[in-house]
């Protein structure tokens, strides 16, 4: 009946509004991600790389604050000049302010230690 359809629509709208409101706030790792960025570290990756997605997932909503540089061309077949010039050969690659580079998904504890950033308690 029409009342049932309207009821479903109202419930769907309420759930959508709640989800948007819940995901719009600050992430629990915002301070860590911002500190990593402020440290001068750079995270090179590609949109098609599963390990890059895994690295971003460790930060949840806070991934938007990471110092991320996309290396892939839009078609996924080439590397952008910024990454060619930096000599990036694997994804993800982290470059730190002291010149060190590490490839692969790094745990939050290791990223915090390498950038001297505090982990949230």
C-alpha cells in the first residue's frame, strides 16, 4: 500500500541523513594523518593498487589528510611525471623528510615512529 512505501522512503531518508552526518565529522586519526603530512613525508600510490587502498584504509576517514600523490595515469597504464621524476618503482612508497624510502603498506606504529608523530591513545 501507499502508506508502506512512504514508510520505507522515510526510513531510508533517515538512515541516509544519519550516515552522511556520521561520516562528515573528523576522523579518529586526523591528528596522526596531519602530523605525518606536516613532517614532510610523502605517500606515493595509485588508485588501482590494493596495498595503497589497504594503507588508506588504516586511516579510515582520516585518509583524506594524508600527503598522498597519485602516480597512475587515468587509464591505469602509465605513470605520471611527478612519480617518474621521483623514481617511484613500487606502490605504495613512502618517502620521509630524512630521505629514507620504504615500499609497502606500513603499520600506523611504524609511520608514527618514522615521522615522530604521536599515536592517538
